[in-house]
């Protein structure tokens, strides 16, 4: 009998470059949650994919002397290969250049427009191409080189153009009601507090189209405009379950999504803009948003200019997919920033997988092979110590289910390894 439907997604990756370890980490962690839920009886649908439109793609393609389409086709195959190499169990890999996604994006736009939430005006303000985000002047600062930067430290430029706007301001109270209805709607708590503070401070209407390039989903009825990349990108989550056919078996079964796993730098888009778009379009909002932290290479943020960007393919080649998956899940408290280095991966692999788990397997199997001809003997009466070990093993699933409610993946592994240590002893 099929279990409870459970729809789990990563954010979709931006393929203006090849995958980095941050993409791999998000896929690994989300896959671990999906696999746990499946083993626990849920009917899981796990989605990942790529976000292929926007001005950043246009600029990168121009710099490299190729078309945006050529850039996309070259890089997306690497993201598809990455999730396969990491043994991810995703049920679908969505691409925002697919015909099904154009249909879904056009439909959500038309529903928001029919609700009276889209109007044509002129946009003038600060825009970060790298973040694909609009920022109020109060959110920007001037660095020591005289360059204006957004809140994530990325350069912003002044943009003025005709634009369609979404009446985000009309959704302030509805969003605050949503947040009040579920104290865990956004996790971890510090991210949720930031979201509530941002919305409580007052919302401005959001520019949701561009006319300076054509690499995007055309606006229905006015194709000289393309949709703001986040309108199209966020819609991927409903595209994959059959939107705009909200009566389809797939949509009825899996929407609303149970969990969006995202990076902490894109919480605003998922916890503010996305629920507002859905409310406007008359679609249920997702049930939970979990934001993970960043990974640092020996304490430094990854940067091409510093030269510390590590290719996940190289790491899997060096250590294997399972040891790498174990390292990130065990080493980094999910939801917080984490560090990694070659030395840390080697030390964790040797200490936990080779010494603790490896020795336990070696001792147990050798004992059975040497003393009992490879056949597991019928046990005698259990001692108090035996009972303690068996009870600890039996308790693992209850502890894991408890910690999985708040996605404490590291704590689950700590408990498992406590049992491994006790058994070894």
C-alpha cells in the first residue's frame, strides 16, 4: 500500500558555470532526507534541476563568445552528471527551458494578472545581476573602492526600464498571517526571524519583467518583455507536478510541496515572493522551507579569484561518493555554515568509516567466519550488556525520526555512531 505523499525539492542550480561543492552539498543533504522518508514508508517525489534563464546567463554567454542556449546545453549536462555521480535518487530533473515549464510560467502569470496583481509601469532602482535580485538603496553600501554592493556583497547597477510589477505590497498581512500560523514555516529559526523582520518592515511592489534582453519566458500578450528570472525559476516546483493542470493526479497527490531545501542566500525569494505569487494565483503555498548554510574551504568562502573552488567530480574521484556524502552530512550541522578540506575528509573517513565502522564489520565477520564456518550461530541468553547494545540499536529509528522532524541530519549520524562505538566496545 503506497505511503503518505511527500514532495521534496532542492533549489534549481544556475548553470552559468559548472557545478561547485555547494551544489553537491545541497543535493546530498536533500537526497538523504528523501531516502530516509522513502525507507520510512512515504511515497516520495524528489525534484532537482537547473534554472536556465536571466541576465546572468546572457552576460556569461557573451563573455565566452557563445549563445545563451549553447552555454546552457554545455553546462546543464554537468549538473545532470553530478547528481548521478553522487548517487542521488531524484525522480525528476527539471529544466526551465522545457516546453512544460513555459506553459506553467505563462499560466501562473495569467492567474496573477487575472487577480489584479500585475500592472505595467517603469522600474528605476538597484539591481544585482549576480543575485538576479532588486534591492532598496538602504540595503546597499559603498565599498572602499567606491563600488555599490548589495547585501550579499555583489555589485549592483542602476536600472531604469519599462517593467511589469507584481503587487507584493498587497501581501504583507497575508504573509505575516502565514508565518504566525506555523512557527517552523522557515527553518532554521534565525532565517525565519530575518524573513519576518523583512516583511514587517513593509513590502514594495516587485519588478517582474525585463526588456533589455530576450533570454527568458516571454510575457503573455507582450513578448517584448521577458519574465523576471525568479518568477520563472520558482514556478519550476509546480511545473514538475503537472501545473497548470491542477486537477491532474500528480498535482493533487504531491502539491503543496512538503519541503524546499535551499541556500540561505535565497530565503527571501522562497519565503516571501514565492508564497505571495502562489496566493495571488490561487495555489496552496509550500509547507516548509529549510535553508542550509555555506561551505567554506579552510574557513574561506569559495571564489574563482582566490582559486579555492573545488570540483565535486574531483572529490568523488579521490574519495568515492559514499565517503564524501557521509563526510558532509556528519561534519556540517545542517542549517549552519561548515568547513571542509582534504585533510578533514581524510581524517573523518579514516576515523569513522575505516576505524569505527570498518573495524566493527571486520571483527564481526571474521569471528563468524573463523569460529562458526561463516554461519551465524543461534544466540545464547543475553547478558545485561547485550541488552544495552541491542536496545541502543533498536532506539536508533525513534531517535532518527525525532531528529528528522527538524532535519538534524548530523545528530542522526552522531547517534548512529554512538551505537557503532558501543558495539565495537
